[in-house]
């Protein structure tokens, strides 16, 4: 049990749905302290649960009673996080939804960003971006999509050059790799057509 | 044979020079899971039902189920090359197949890729596989005949251009044979034929193609194959792509005939897909929309109005029943959709009555409108006579003494049944059919022994063609049994009978 590798959130459609529901409820009940709650939730997930997987196991375990779990949460978080967030964590324990906490946190963050008119955009480039490029890309995207762009950068040398931008499900591919792929299919079909149309002229004498 | 590398290089260079680079904008999703022929994908939030998507291996899929958190994709190709986590790209197009003269004479898969090893399909036009059928104002009533060349069918259950006539029967009752004869008989009529093989053994399909080629029918026929080993999505889509290819000719004022062999296997493929997609099962575990699956397919057969060119698409769907059970789900559905059915029975088949058509329960709801006048005159009432003969025959087996009138009816019936037997791959010209059915129904064969009927018929027809060419050409001209033609035929039969000796 202890040497279980902490895994990146795999795509789990059901958890996503649950996450969206709870995140909406959390943001709705947060009132004025919504920004604190979102950042504290992020801290809870990244700094406590991810650092101490055994805590998460304990919270998810059916063998530990609800009172013990709530006591545990009180001792760890009381006074350190907003009381609403603490109650929220207790409810998650009570409902057996603590396993969806990561999905809830991710969705809550994106929902909060959306509400503030920000959009996450993944930018993949062959080489690390410099500040000027970063600013240019962010400005242009913000202007086109009429939103404040939050760039999430990734370096992938296989692109060879150019950038690939992903916004939600939409991908804008301006990379050399993508261009080369389309040139390849274009040339292959062009040559095939030429062979079909004027087969004789292509033969060596 | 060797390519000139300089020439090829110049072609490549030209292609690269003319290549226009555009920013590639696409919508993507991620594969969550893959199972037999289907995949569930996360993302693709803007995809529309029926839209094409592409997997990294180049395999094409169709958006089939749009759910709250995922999209169900049916995979038209090798699903073993797809992995969890693969990026799926939506193409923003509907599935289309190549159409036009380039596909005639070819053996294709349901996506229009060649299977006959004769190079790529030379076609510039494409047509979407799923389209909404033409409406009421774009149609006209069926009135031209589509001759199958089979006496029993052309006389009793005539098929018109634009009609949908179901061929139904148990296994091994000659369903495919009827359809093949109908295709072979379209030679020289300008009707383009499409044979859609769904879920059949590849060996059977190879045999069909070979037969069509042998009888010269591949010059105007396209075979669309999705055999028993192809994944269910392709079997499901095959009839629609065959119809799309045939519709192209209909909308250009031509005539087409499409045979779906067979729709029960397509329904089974659709059931498999639907169950894997977790759509709720209904009767016989078929999904609720299996009726719509067949009705929207068969509704695309039409006789277009003159304003649209007057083209037609005739379809011959085939349904295989189990132990003669026509009241199973799929048979009743397709019976209710089509404009009539040809019911083939195993007991008739094994008695040697081939085609083994049961005249009593086979009908054509378009009926006489799809017959030439001459045939209408000689064959009117034939179906009912034959059906009442069957009853009488069963009664006569009790061994009771029969009055002469009944005996005469029985004798006529035996001769009719004998006459309607026809060998496979020997479709008959409609004017010959008129002459032989005239001879039998008007009693000119009553004095010929039952076992000599076939011999009598073939010799009579040869005689009429050789010696009475003028009568036959008049019949062909007027397509009607005028008094003059009738007298000519009658005289011809009388003359022939004088010299007839059974061989």
C-alpha cells in the first residue's frame, strides 16, 4: 500500500461530472471569500494530500469512522483554512467523495478563472519561449478570444519549430511538424494522381 | 518497368511549390476506451452526430452517441490500432463515398476503397452516405417495369422501377439467385446495378462476383462488400453507402437497382453496435430504432418526378428467416416497409419448384402498374388461380373422386407450376414470357404431358422467334396483346403443335 505511486489524474468522466457538481456548490457557497477558498483548496490538495498520501487513504477508508475523520480534519486544518472549506471537506468525507477532490479542485479553479474572464491556453513549442514571445502570444490570443489568456507552456522538441496552441478541445497547429505532415499527404496524393494520369511519361526510357 | 527518377522528382517539386500552407485548426478529443468496433472519447465538445472523426492511425470513425461527458464513436476500420489516450480529430465532414461511372464494374468496401486489386477508384465526385430521402413532391408513382427475367415474378409479383420488393425466405431457398437473375437481366437496359453483400462469407461473395462476370453483368454492376469478418460498423454502414452510389445515377436521370444481401445481418451488426454503446435493448435485443434504420434506408428508393429527371432507384432487400418465421421482429419490420415481398419456401424448393416462390403470400403492392399491357392481360388472375390450385391440390390428395371440371383445373395447375419453373441464370425476355404464359393460361398446353412442358415451351419459343418474327416484333412494338397479335400467337401455337414431338 505504501509504495503505491501517486498518479496523475487519469481521465475519469464520472469523477469529472461529480467534480463539476461539487465545485459549483463550493463556489456558490463561498460568497466573498471565493478567491481565498479556491487557493486554499489548491494548497490542501497539492501540499497536504499529495505530500501525504496516507492521509488521503485514511480519509477515504471505510474502516475509520466518520467522527474520527472529522476529528482528524479539525485537528489538521482548523484555523488554517476557511471554515467553509473545512465543512466542505467534512461533507466530502461523509459522502465518500474524497476521491473526487482533485477533480473538484481542478474544476473549481477553471470555473473561478472563467468567471473572472480568464481562459487557460496550452502552448506547446519546440524551444522554451522568451518573455517577449510569451507576451506576444498572450496578447494576440487575449485579443482574438476576447478573454485574458493564461498560458500553460510545454516544450516538445519533436515539433521542430512553431507552436501548437490548445484551447479547450480546439487545437491551432502552427508547428513545422504539422506542416510537414500535411505536405507529405499533399505530395503523396499529388504524385499518385500524376502516376494515374500520365503513367507513360514517368517511365524511364 | 522502371520510373524515371528525374520525372518523379519534378512532380514532387511541383507539388511542394504549389503547396499552400494554412494554420491547421482542429477540434480534438482523447480516447477513453476502445472495444469491438467502438470507442468512447472525451472532448470533441463541438462534434455533431454523424460527423467524421480521425484517429492517429488514419482510421475514420463516426460520432454515433453524444453523451453528457463523452462521445461514442463507431470505428470504420481496424480498431486494434487505436489506444487509450490517442488524440481524435474531428474532420467537420459527413461520411462520403465516391460515386459516378468510375465505380461501375468494381468491387468496393463500404468506404469506396477498392477490393478487387484493379487500382484506385477513378472518381472525382463524392456523395454523403446518409441523406434524407426525397419527399412527396419530388416523386411520381411507379409505372415503368423492371423486368427480372423470372416468369413467376414478372407475371405474378411484378416489380416497377422505384419499387422496393423484399425477397424473404429461409437459408438455401434461392434468395440470392433471384436477385442475381434480376441483375443479369438488366443487361442492355441501362439500369446500373449494385450488389451490397453484408455479413456474408467472402467465398460466397467471390462466387457472386465470378457469376456476374461470367454472364457479362459486371459491366454495369458494382459490388459493395463487407464480409462476415469485417467489423460491425462497416457492416452497418454498407447498405447506406451502396444506396448513395446508386442514388447518384437516379438523380442524374438514370435508373439503378440495388440488392441488399442481406438486411437481417445488417440488423444484427446494428444491434451489436447499439448494445456496445449501451443503448437500451428492446424486442429480440434490437435497439428501438432498428425500424428507422431500415425505413430510412429503403425510403431512399424512389421514382423521381419528371422535373427531377425521372430517374429511379429500385431496391431488392433480402431477409433471411429462421424456420419460416416471418413474424419475427426484423422480417415484420421490413415486410411493412417494402412495397411487397417474394416469399421463398424450402418445401417448394426441395420439390424442385425453383424459384420456390409461394404465390399465395407473395405480393407486389404496385402490381399491374409495373407491367406491360400484354403481360397484364395474360397474367391477370394467375396468382389467385395458382393459390387456389394449391388448396385444391391438397384436397385432391385425399383421393376422392373428382368431377371433370375440378380435374381440368388441377391439370391446368400442374402445367402452370411446371411452366413457372426456371433454371438459374437464364432470365427470360418479357415477350417470350408473354407467349409461354399465354399458351398455358389459355389452355394450349393442356394436352401436353406435364414432364414435357419445359421442352414444349423452349421449342415453341424458338419456333415463334424463327418463324413468326413478325408477330413477335409487333408484340414488342405495341407491348400490348392486340387482337392482331393475339391471333398471330394463337395461329403460331396451333401450327407449332402440329409438328411437335417431345424429345
